[in-house]
């Protein structure tokens, strides 16, 4: 497992989760990188992706730090430029359609709510397993949690991961 840079790491993480969702016949409409918390645009219907696709998957970089090789826990090093492991934290966000009060003020029936809850749990399991088995990325799953107050018709699953990364050297001065 050879660490890679931030951009390639985030692309691989997105691919691991996106491919697992698609293989389980739960594809998303779109998957992308963002700076910070995403502005969710397509948590329900999407065009040109078939009837089974809905939602979106995004990833954003959170921080970079020195880490212990065996655990990827944060470490304090004097002169980190002399070597050691560097880790990055990323957050993946999966937003899916969730039943809400309709325009007549009617609450979704229990069966519809339960189906959405089971779908969210299935998505959570798929995300966990996809990240746990993501090939060639030395990583640990820090947390997988859900937004307990779905708003705007979207339910959200957050997955926080720490991944060993390679930070390139500074260019040598020309001279």
C-alpha cells in the first residue's frame, strides 16, 4: 500500500464508495469533490441516470497532520521534514431522498418512513464496507454517522476517514 497525494486519495475514496453503491444497485446521481461541507443539489431525482439512481456523494479534505505509522493517530514530531508518516482526514457525504411533509401538510406514512430508514442503514453498511476494503489505501474509519434531523427532503450519512498520504517535496530552487 503506497500512499498517494491528496487529490488522488480523494478520487480513490469516492470511487470505492460510488462503485460499491452502484454494485448494490443503489447508484448516486453525481459524485464530486468540494471544499468544505457540500451544498446538496440532487438528493432526490436526477436526469439521465435511470430509475434506481438518486442522491449524491461528495468528499472534502479536512486536515493534514503527522501520524503514527501503525495507527494513523496524530503524532507530534520535531522537524517533520526529516521523515515520518503524514495523514489526511476526509469527510464523505452521502445525501439521499427522504420522505417529508407534502405540499398539503400530510406526514409520510409509517411504511414510507421505515423504507427510507432501512435504505439509509443499507447505505451506511455499504459505505463502511467499501471504505474498510478500499484497495491500496492505508486508512482508518474514524466515524460513520447520520444527520438525525433530515431537512429539505434529504437524509445524510457522513463518513470520516484518516488516510496515509504522500505530500510531495518542495521544488528545488533553480540556480
